[in-house]
C-alpha cells in the first residue's frame, strides 16, 4: 500500500483533477501517457498511495533489474498517483491509466459507482491491513473499538476498515473515523489523537524507521480477508491484443515476485537502487523487514493457489457478500463477473529454475549481504499484540 515519502516521478499537479463523482477535467494531459494505440501507446500503472518510493512494489523493480520487462517487450509507465484513495480506480475507468492497485474496499467503491473494471491479478493473497495502537493500549478483541476513534490518512479508507471490523463482530455504526491526513495519521496517533490507526504490512517497518513504534492487531494473522489487487478495464480483457499484452506484463511481474522470493535481499537492493530515499529511510534490516512483510502477504499459501496473482473466487464472493450486507454496495456482486483468472496461467508460464538462478546470482553490496534474513523472518510479528 503506502508510505509517507514525497511522490516520485510525476507531481500531483500533472495528474487530472478527479472529482468525488469521478468526473475529470484536464490540467496537464501531456505527461499522463494516455493509452490509445494498439494495444497501448504507453501502458500506465497507477499507485493508490501518492508515491512509488516504498518497498511495496518490489516485484516490479526486481523484474526490471533482471531485465524481464525488457525481455518481454513490455514498456511501462509507473506513476505514483494522487494520495486520494479512490484515484487508482477513477483514473483507470476514464482511460488516464491502464492498471490500478486498489484495496478490495476501493474496488467495491468502483463497482458501486458503475466503473467497468475487473480484477486481473490478485496481488495480496492475505490481509495486509492492521490496526496500530499506542504501546499498552492495544486489543485483539476489536469489539473494544466500539465507541472509539480510528485515524485514517484518507477518508476513503473507511471502506477498507469497515469490512475488516465487521467480520470480527464489530458494530461499525459505533466506530468513529477521523481523516488525520496524509502522511501524518501515524504521527497523530503517536501524539495521542484517536485510539487506533489503519496500517499495513511494510508500512509497519517503515514507521519503526521513523520512530513510530506501535503495537498491532495484525490482519495478516487474524483476518479472513485479503489485500489489494490489480484492476483493468473490463473491455481491455475483451481485446485480444490488449489481453496478450496484459498477460506478458503480468508474467514479468510474476517473474519479479518469484525472484524476490528466492533472494529477498536482491529485491531490497533493487528498490534501494531505484530509490535512495527508501534506502536512507529504512536501512538494510528495516528494508528487509518491510519487504518480507509484503512478500508474506503477496505469496500467501501457494499450496492453495494456482500461481502468483490467482484469485480465490469463493473468498472474493464471501467478501462481496459481506460488503453488501454492510451496505457498502446496494446491489449484490457476483465475484465471477468482476474477478478473473484468465491471465494467471500465462502470467506464471515461465522458466522457474532460470528465475531462481537469476535471483541467486545477484551480487549484493556488503551491508545488504550481511543481513540475516532468517533472523529478520523470526521477528516478523514481534509487534503483534500478545494473545
């Protein structure tokens, strides 16, 4: 998901101004890279967090470092997007980006507002989202949050938290949300505002590096839900040329994720090389922790999945049923209509042994090579509230 570094690449002003209703007015179209040629004149991926300078997209940077995107002839324009939580779907819907990375809750917002989008690659097999508490104030019984205040970076994030709470038996009508601002909602919690704050895997490690040391109810351990997904326009999946491009693009992503699994520190190196700000903010061990937190989410239980990006359609249906029950969508959603595994076989059709060999052959700088990955893995959940 997100971090609090300044946006990389395009500034927010060069993006379109997107209204709450999803209407756009052009302010600087030139740098967007409108995809209109066959299949795409420039394929634009848009982040939901207002920045690319995070560990979260390690699969892409690792795939790029190892040459997989170039080898497959895939040119990609990675854009940070505005920090507005709904922009990642609005921009795809109106054709100013070609793939977005929304949380499941933001995806349902898109569907409810008539956006003809479909999930093509389920990035987050486990629930990345968590709730941060000041030390000594946390609880694993989320019903204790009734009557309390949860801090958010964006008001749109309520659509993330409501289902997370509801499946734990919380009466969400008794929970108050406060938009504490981006990127300051974590520091607001530390300063004594609110009772909890939304967080996610990877961000936990980044917050520690800035002195924000909380305790957490961890969704990755306790939630039956899951995390963000890659969505495209449904019409693009009906276009044979665009569908073939998307399959190649997701294959390069999958290869980058596979390589990261075999050599996590090489993936840390790829991100640090691309973004020195991430390296200086995190350092080797916290960078490793952030990446491993994310890798745990994106991989999930591969014995139950048919490759990187595979959707558990039954689990998605359960999620859609829950958000309908909560009133986040007025009409029931059929998972099979809005998520697809059509690209997954092709996305995972690569030489796995070669990718492993590529990953293990990456030469690391001394400070990264010195990190004990197994020791970091052993501390992966040290911030979890006991019990």
